[in-house]
C-alpha cells in the first residue's frame, strides 16, 4: 500500500465561453461538476454541452475513474493477537474496490479523497479488529475461515467506494511459527521415543537373558571341569599329567617336573632314613628295643612320613631280612599297614575297631554315591498384569527383586521351590522360566505394555505347567500341586471369552497338572472375574475401593514375597500345607460382590 491510488484523474474549471464542442470523456471516466458552495452533481457521467456551460452555476469539473482496482495488503502494523495474548497472526488480504456508480462518484468528489487506499485499509483493520483473540495460535485456519466470512459480502463505504472480492490468508508470524515448530518437534521426539522405548527395553531384556545363559554355561563348564579333574589334581603325578595334557608341546617341561619330583622324594626319603636309623640305634644301645626289630620299626615310621611327602611310603632297600613274627613282603604293589589297637568310644558297650585303608600305588576306584532321598518340590507361577501404569509395574518389579533376594539368602527354602514369572498383557511373555532361585539366577524384568488377554495367559500356563512338572519329576523330585498367583488390574479385551481357556487349565479331568489359583484384583479389575479365577473363595482378594492402584500394587508385591517364602519355609520344615491371608488393604472378593 505504498503507492497511492487517486480515482480523480482530472480536475479543471468549467469554461464559460466555449465555442466548439466540449471535451469528450473516455468510457471508464465519469464527469462530476461542483459549485463553489460545495454542491456536487453528476449527469450520469456525461459532460455538459457548451450552451449549458455558459449559464451553468458549476465552476469545477472532475473526471472520476470508474474502473475496478485490485490490491493486496498485509496487516503488519495492526497484527491480530492470538488468545494467549502473546503470539500474533500475519494476515494478508487480497481485495477489489471501485467507485459505486454515479452516486459513488458524487460522494468521492464530495469527500475530497486524494488516495482511496487508506480508506479501504482502515475499513479492513476495523472489520478484523479483535478477531484473533477468539483463536489459539495453532488455529490459524480457523481464524482465516472466520475473517473470510466477515468480508465475504460487498460493502459500500460513505466515500462512495465499493469493496468486494476479499480473500484472506492467515498464518502465524515468524516468532509464533518458530514456537509452533519447536512444539511439533517436541511432539515428534516424544512419539519417536515412545515408539523406540519398547524395542529398546526388549533389547535390554534379551541382552540380560543372553548374559545369564552365558554365565550359567560358564558355571556348568567349570563344574564339569572340576569334576573331571577331581582325582587328577590331588597328587603330584596328576598335576604333571594335567600339565602335559594342557601343554602337549612342552613334553620336556613335564619331564623336568617329574624328574624334580623324584629327586625331591629321594632326598626326603634319604633324610628320613638317616634320622630314623640314628634314633633307633640310640634306642637299641640303651636297650629300649632289640636289634632285630630296628629295621622293621624304621620301615613303618619312614613309610608314614614318605606318604605325607607324596611318595609311596617304601624305602629303597636291598634284600630285607625277614624278622621273626613279621609277614613276608610278597605283594610289590600293595603293603598293608599293621592293624592298630581297638579304640574304646566313651559311652559305648565296648571297643570300636578302626578300619585302615591299604596303601596302593594306583588310584582306588571311585565309589558311587548313594541315591538322594526323594524330596517334595512346589512349582510357583506368578502371572503379573503388565498393562497397569508404569508406577504400578515399578512396585511389582521391586517386589520381584525383594522375592529374589529373600530366596537367594535362604538356600533351604529355594531348594524346595521352583519359580516362574509371566508378564500378562495383550500377549503373555515368560520373564523367568521355571528355575530354582539362587544368587546366580537372573531377576525377572517386567515391561509395561498395552492390551490384556486372560485367554493367552491361561493357555500359556497350561502348556508350561505340564512340561515343567514332567521335567522336575524326571529329576527325582516329588512334585506338589502347582500354585498360580494371578494378579490383574483391568478388564480383558476378549470380554468373557476367556472362560473356555480357564476351564481347560483348571479342570483336573482335562489337565492332570491343574494348578491351585490365587487371584488378586486391583484398579479396574472386575470382582466377579477375580472370584471366578480363584480355586476357592478364600483365595480371591480385591483391593479396597478407596485404595489407589499404586498402593495396592505395593501391598500385592509384599504379599507375593511373604506368601511364597512362607510356603517354602513350611515345606523345608516338613509341612506341605498351603495357606494365604489377604494382603494389606484387601478383602475377600466374595465380600465385595
């Protein structure tokens, strides 16, 4: 709007003495006459004839442009402020205007306008004033639609101008546009982070499972190696043999070690022989022993010391004289030690004989351990609702950590229990396969997910319990009736269609390993469903109506820890009875119906 638009293209005095024809006008120009007193008249845009001009009272002649004018304006000095009072809209208006006929030409001359644009611009600003406060900065399209409705109809201004054909375009200004782009980018990052959270969590879980498997395999390999080398690494010869097996290219080193061992044994035997001979000679000189018994006693004492140093207990000697009353050495690889005197045990009826193993040069065959007694083992399954909010899932996770720590600290309890943890949502995932919980067992990790299906959980339970019971029985354990703790906090997606899968799980005629069900309900869980899932009415519990879901989840976590550990403690003490009490803040589901 920097270029003025003057619709009065010519202004001249009316000639009085014209002798020729009057000045002709162009088709788009209208001629308007005005008196000195301000009276304005337009003879349908035609100029007066020369005879009319001579006696006319009009002194000034105006030529008015009647053509349509098209312009585009940006309301930069008068921006529309949004509903928050901070951000502004940038409004661009395309419009047309013209002189509104002969009457409009008279009004235009009467107004004395030299530039028509400020009048039109002022009308637009006044028409749009305050309209932006009805819209938030994000709703620029709504404001654009509203402004187009305001200026849709043609309008005739008092100055004789007709404004029509308005088309409005609205967008946030530069500062507001930068603000909106930052909000859109923030939402995009949030959506992308939420989408990536689930696979990232799955990667962490899978990595933990792989690490646990690797650790378990390493422990088993170490145990197998220790069992294989149990007899080898107990003697010096076994250590040298193991070195030769693990270093097959260093036979010279193994031979050197064997020679050094023989030399050490020979030196030790010689030293012991000399000391024993000296002692026994002194004893013989003093008459404490007979000379004929000297060599026999020396052989017994030095044989004991030689065995302690790793030898065979025999002294290299030339042909030994046979002593009176002594047994001949007719077995070169076996020497029986003399039987010691009987030892009387206090409180016994008589002396108890002490058995002495013979000394042999080759390892004795390994004894086969007696089979262990059959023990009772309980299979515990925790089915936990992962469709709860993150705070509730976090409380259940802390409960699993506490249960893991309690079982790891009590080996006698964990020996009689096998624990399995399942995460229930749209699908049911195994967070911890059935295992004896110890310090090397990984802690199960729950993952907050959407959806909730009871049918998936019951079918998964039926498949797992049958397989797990067979595996545990094959280990020689007596398997008690499995116990399932079923915790739910919502309404299943399939409605009541889960009853068929539940019947297949708990019907003893269809499932010989049918478990005992303990049901816990919180949040949006339905009381009739919780009561139906529990095997007995006293095993179904509902959170109090006034209790928030996070607090109820915390109490459930403590209940699971105490109930499982308490059941294992009773089994370890020889009592196989199973009993449960309501968690804090819970009541029997039968009472809540």
